[in-house]
């Protein structure tokens, strides 16, 4: 590592890759538990199970994307295994600037992931409603009916949060990527 900002970048890339893996693992566990609870119903509310499953699918998609995208940078920049000196990058950021922008990037990705899960699950928000159905001989029986609703208010709220998270990530990503230049161009600028 040429400077401390490089260490911050490596920590960020590995942290996001780890976060992505953990999101995938916990999503798979959650989806598996939901399926088990569906097949072996023990008083579980089906609407809760479906909504939890949709959130888990959203986290699964986000986790796969986070891991694959950032692991690509780790491999491309040879931050794993032996490093080649001729592919070394150098940043113009100082330590505190790099900490700020990588923390901003991490926060943006987490905001995006949580709001994406809410966004996806609110497209198919399932509710079980109790409806009174008159039965013969003056008996009243309660029957549960499924109603699939789209929760527009929460979809819009989560869409706004997704946009904010994405903007935070894009701003920090562009800033950090522009601060990196090849060693050759740095040497040319010094002359």
C-alpha cells in the first residue's frame, strides 16, 4: 500500500464484499425458514411469511450485486494474493477524505438495500382480512380471505429512499474513482 487512503479503500472493498456475502447467507436462511413455516404451519400468519420472503429476496438480490461488483474491483486491482507493482494505483485523496467518502458510499449502499427490500415487498403486500359470511340457520362464521394490495404510500417512500441511497453511493463512487490515476499520469503531471 502506497498510503493510508489505499488501506481505507481495501477495507471498504472487503467490508462491502463481506456485507454482500452475509446478506446472501441470511437471506437464504430466512427464505428457507419461511418455506418451512409455510409447509409446517404452526399458527404462522401467511401474510407475514410472504412479506418476509419478499424482503429476503430483495436482500438476496442486493447482496449478490454488492459482492459481485466490489469483488470485481478487488480482483481487478489485484488486492488479493500477490500484487503486481506495475498495476499499482495511487490516489490523490488524503486519509480523512477517503474515510469520509468510503463511509458515505457504505451508508448509501445500506440505505439502498433496506429501501429496496421495502420497495419490493410493498408491491405485493398481502393481508389476510376477516370477513363475516352469513351461514344457514342464523349462524355467523368468520372466514379468512386473502387480499393482495399494493401499498402505494410505502412504495413511494422506499423509492425516494432508494434514490437518495443511490445518489449518495454514485457521488462517493465517482469521487473516489476520479481520485485514482495510473502512476504514469501522476509522473507526467509532476514534470
